[in-house]
C-alpha cells in the first residue's frame, strides 16, 4: 500500500512541473445518484468514487459531510433533495469548501425552478451549469478575499458543523479503490467524457420524443375513427 502511494506521489510530481493553483479539483450537482452537472480540472477515477458516495447519501435529509481519502477530501451537502459535492486537496480549508457549495446551491436555485431540478434528466443541466461550476471553482480556489469572507461567516454561524470521516469506512463493504488524480491532458479527456454524456442525453431525449409522437398519433387515429363512426355509424354504412 505504501509503495502504491509513493508511486502515485512520484507520478503526480512528474505531472505537476507547472504551478497549479486549483485546490477544488472536481464538483457536481446531483439529485439522488443522477448527476445533473459536473466539472473537473483533473482526470482520474475520482468520478467513480463520487458515484459510490452519491449512492450512499440519504437524499431526504439536510446534512453536511466530509470524507477524507488519501491526499484528498470529498465534501458534500444536501439541501431540498439536491446534493452538492466537490473534491479538494486535503489542506484546503473546509470553511471555503462549504462556502463554495453554498454559493453553487444559491446559483443553481436562481437558474432553475424546484420542478426543473426534480424532473431533469441526468446531465441535462451540464451544458449550462458546468460553466458556472468552472467559474466558481476558480474563484473560490484562487481569490484571496474568499478566505477572509468565509472565516467571518464561520465565526458567526458556529452551530452548523460538518463531520469528517475516513472514506474507507464508507467503502468498507466494497473493494479497495486506489484514488488516482492526473492533472494533465484534462481538456481532451473532459471533452471526450462530455461528448459521451451528451450522446446519452440525446438518445434519452429522442426516446422521449418518439414516445410522445406515438401517443399523439394513436390519439389522432382514434379521433378520426370516432368522428367517422359518429357521422356514418359504427358499421360505416354512410
């Protein structure tokens, strides 16, 4: 296990010759285990880990939680059955992280109605809201003024606290997952992922459209038959 961690650290050090200043590496918005929008500035299997976490989060209660895993932490909060989750470096202050998640929640609810959030298909908000995630991830990661603002908020609101646990406890019944994070070649790989998700969304929308047209066609045929039957009689003797 120690050898794997050491190899991973060496790999990351080799990939990070250039300065990198984005402690918030990944963020998503989900309803249950259906991801509505997401954005990442790195690649790796943390997306898979996030899906495992989503599958274990009770969506019917408001809560905040953090799961530490290797050199990273997954933070999430649930409000009105919508889950806001992000992955950061372990040293990144939790107060800024939850400030970011609260900010994302406010922007999401300003852009979409509760009905839209409860009925949207998976990734149907990705095109529009992933840009908001990207912008706010950069802002909360790199703007020095954010920390002082969130520090003041945390002193005012000390009654709302979040728990931090080891993610291994959440995954104790499943196989061990080695968390891999690669910050190189992210744009091409993100484009590929988004392209695949877009195809899935288009297919789902096409199926829904076909169903609607079939229903409309059946209703139209029935209406024509009923009209003719009323005029000519049901034995069509006109």
